[in-house]
C-alpha cells in the first residue's frame, strides 16, 4: 500500500467519524451524553497523569444548568421555543 493511498483511507475514515458524531449529537443527544460520560469517567480518576485528566475533562459533557431544558438536551424543544 502506498503512502498516498493510506492517507486517503485515513481522511475518509476521519470524515466518516465526524459525520457519525454529528448525527449522534442531533438524533441521540442522551445516548451521546452517556457515551461521553462513560469515556471521560475513567480518565479523570485520582492517580491519573495530569494530561489524561485534562483530556477527560474536555471529553466530558458540560454540566447542565439544573432544569434548563425539558430533557437536558438542546434547549430548543420546550414550550418557550415554540413561540419563536
């Protein structure tokens, strides 16, 4: 396999992963949030190196504002968003 073909496969694989991530965030927000928590939790435990804990904090979903949306998702499906 030549280097250019390997690079082409890498670019296609990255494009497919980005596309999958966007679809998951749009169609399955709660599953995406659970997946991010499941991946981040082992990384932020005590005793892990600092760079690994930083990576885990970046992967973790942002804290919800305590009832800011109907399902904790995108905040555009509640009754206040219908009138807009």
